[in-house]
């Protein structure tokens, strides 16, 4: 699949030349694309079911904006989209992690540094954690470390190889794509959301001046109990207020709310948070919540401990190692999932654009595309707009405002051959939409 | 069906309070089958069915979001409290504390170690919760598109990617901070490698219920799910690379429900 490969490597090229800007633009792009998609798809749900409670579960504009940094965060350096088949043959994407993950597992820290209370105190005093050098003694960790390192170098080499295979025209196309992305503004259907949004947006700014862009809510159906997403910073502000008011027993929700002075924070939020806090304070040995949670392996291990002569500490260490592994794997998986979706989205867009170009040119596609564009028997999608999902309609919008006639010439050659390849790649995802003006309603679908 | 089985296993092994918070994968699959079999009827019926499907999915997403954020809030509080607790213990019973007592200190530290490790485990399990539900959603959407010829998957999954329950950055950050605390709180010991490995193998035989078991189950499930599906495509995840796979598999020795 040469052309698709080129398409994908151009992402890398774009990224490697200006990593930060790519992150930003790609992140923003995801936001821009997804916001209209979400909002437009609110309409049919509301229409057919007449139920406005659907809308809250879908992220809206403001949430998009505040979620932006998270998308950025997951776009790590060495971002390369590849077909998953290729991915399978590669070492896992360790190098694509954020640095902190890497440092934890790979740092062969000062092993000879003994456990010092001073360091512990210092550590505790820091509000935001600056990781002290790790004292990983486990041999298993050592094994992990070396393996990870090998994978990292392999990955980097492979990535570097890709950089050299760059098709500049594709980057131009991508540039155009980014620039010409329409932003379809759909008025928010639910008044509740729009009421809540601007308030919560402020949350980020008030506490401490440093805001975590994490503090956006996801509104649930009943507007009387909006869900608040707490952050460590917000919690710090909460603690300050509580302490000023004389401790968790004496402080009242009203007083806390007033002291915190965070816009959008309601007394319900404070109340429930205070309750959680009180529970956590006065049940430190058992857990917060059911005691069932605390049926841990350690307790079992303790009893059998005597027979097998294993230190509890060792058992705990083992547990931590396994937990760390799970966490690492989860991060890898999540990154993969994000990339897969992003790749799918890009391909879909490119394909739509190409289709648009061909339509504009009066339907003179290459023979390869022709086969794929031939109407399939029993085509399921009705031409009328009622049946179409709004996402399809939106993709048409994308195509419409996509590549103008000026660009058609340059990319047509590549695109035509690219279309057939992309068709195969998109599998069940690929569709061809016609605006109602065209006589034939075509739909191409490749089976696996 | 493989994913469904895996999910069910994980749910069974999960913490009790979590068990009804997972994706209702089986039910959704049934619905998809119903929709696809009733396809032959009116076009308008299809749009209606899709709306119903979307409605259910949104309900599931709401469920995830609510649960996830509640847990996250708890974790934030507990994380801070653990730090305070450590500080208190040091300041009270530590060598330089107000009433230094090595026995008390050791005792309290042991408790703290246990609590921290379990806390770490719980947080990781929440990340796992988020991921497995996302995976389930992606699969169900894929099934839907495949069976009904719909175009639901791509745009819908984009929305899902921005849901609070999927954005696990904060919890991951807390996990890493916790790991640092663990490193501080666990003494450095000078055992040689062989001994450590031997002890670990013995520890394997007593792997018990609760968080540890759930973690092991989650890891192995993940590996299995990604082993290579029958419908491998461009939106599938590649097989997982789990370095200590054998070791982790052996943790299941006493498991009544082997996950192999």
C-alpha cells in the first residue's frame, strides 16, 4: 500500500519538523472536527426520541476546549500512524510514552542511596511531585528496564527511517486540510449545558492561578446535580478553606464554598466532597468504603507467611510490580487506540476529499476507483436526508469546502491511485456520499 | 464472543462495588443482532433503531463518566491523605519526632506500605476499567456498523475519546506519584537476585483475592484480547507484549477460574 504509506509518513515528517506546532494543530483539529460531529449528532437523537437528556452525555464545545491539552498530551513524540499490521510486527510503542513513564521503569537510580528520612520529608513538602531518583532494586525491574530500552532504540530507528520517505505534496494537502476545516456551528440544544459551561470554565482559573485544565464537568441528565470533576489543585483549595475554618469537623459547606470562591462550584459539590473527605480522614486503616475492598492478597499472604517465610514487604513489592506492568500496558494500549482512531479519521477525510474532487470534475475517476464506486446490490443507505446520519452530512460538508479546484490538479494523480488503496484500508468504514443533486446514489463498501 | 467472555471474567474478578459499572456488552450485542435482523423493514425504522442504540450507548457512557469521576475524586482525596499520614507518622514516631518509638514507627510504616500498595492497585484498576469499557464500546460499534451497514462507529468513537472516563491522565499521574511514594517508603534491601526471585516464586502460590488478583486478571485478559482476533483489521490493536507473561500466568495457580 505505497500511497497510504506515504500519506502516513508525511504525518511524521510534518511532526518531526515542528513537533510542538503539530501537536497543537493536530490537537486542535481533533477538537474542531469532533465538536461539530458531536453537536450535529445531537439533533437526530433529540428529534426521534424527544429526549433532551441525551445531549448532556455528549461533549460540547467548551469541554472540547478544555480537553485540548489532554489530546496534546497523548500525542507523544515519535508519533507515527501505521497500519496495525505493521504495528504488529514492531516492538511495542514504548518510546511513545511520556517521559515520566519511561523514567520510572528505566531509571537505574542511585541504588546505593540508603533510605533517608530527609529525602522523604523533602518529598512530602513538595506540592507538585518532582520524582526523586528511583531506588529500584528488583531484578525483575532490571530485566524490564533493559528490554524496554532495546525496544525504544528499535522504535526510534524505525521512526528515523520513515522520516526519509516523505512526499512533500501530501504535506501540502494536509496543510490545506488543516486550514480549510470548516467549523460547523450548531446551536446547543440543551439550555442546561450552555448555562453550566461558562461557569465551569472559570474553575480552571481561580484556584491558585495555576489551573488544571482538568476541571471541566460532564453534565449528567438532571441539571440539579451537575457533575464536577475535581483536580488536585481544587482539592488543595478545599483543604485550605477547611483548615481556615477549623478543620473538617467544624467547617461547613457554606463556609468552605465562600472561602474557596471558585466560580461554578456549588454547595452540592462541596457537600459531597466534604463527606468524602471526612470519611477518608477517619478511616485511614480500613479503606474508604466497604471493607470488602480490603480483602487483599497481603492479608492472605500474612497468614501463610509463616509457612513460606516470605516477607510481607517482598510480597508487596511483587504486587506493585504487577500493578506497574498493568498500568504500563494500559498506557500503551490507550495510545494505540488514540492513534488508530486518528488515522482512521484522517483517511476518511482524505477519501471524502478525493471523492469530492472527482465529483467536481464531472465524474471522471480512474478505472480503479470506478470498480469501487460501482453501486453495490442492496445498498442500504437511503438517499434522503432523514436516513443519513448527521456525520455523513457533515463529511459532505468537509468535502465541499475541502480542496478547491486549484488543488485538484496537483493531487489528482496521486489521489486516484490512493483512493483504491484507501478504500481497502478503510474497509467497512469507507463510504461514498453523493449530494442529492447527483443522479446515482453510490455506495462503496469493501468487505474484509 | 471472546471479548464478552473476557469482560465477564474481569467483572467477576473485580472489586464488588464496581461490578455493575461495566459495559453491558452482552445486552448491546443482542440489540445489534435484533436491529440487523429486523433490517429488512422500513427505512424509517432503521433510523429509529439507530437512535435507540445511540441512546443506550450514551447511557452507558454516562454511567462510566459518573463512576469514573467519583472514583477519581476519592483518589485525589486519599492520595493527599496518605501523604499527610506518612508525614504524621514520621513526625510522631520517627527518630526525630515528638515521641520517637521504633516499634510504633515500624508498625505504622508497615500499615502504610500495605495501604499504599493497595491504593496504587486500585488506581491502576480504574485505568483498566476505563480502558476495557472503551474497548468494549469500540467493538460494539464495529459490530453495529458491520451488521447494519451503518456509519456510526467513526464519529461516535471520536466523541467517546473525549469523554471524561476515557481521559485518564490525572489518575495516571496519581499512579506515578504513588509509585514515587512507594519507592520512598519501601526500604532498600541488599538481597541478591536469586533470593529475591525465589521468594517471588513462593509468593506466587499465595496470590489471593482482591486487588492483586484483579490486577493479574486484567493483565492476562488484556493479553488474550489482543492475541489476534478473527476480525483483525486496521482498527484492531496489535498483540500485546507482556514481558513477564509466564510469571504472571503462574500467579493464577490457585485460581478457580483460570484465565488461559
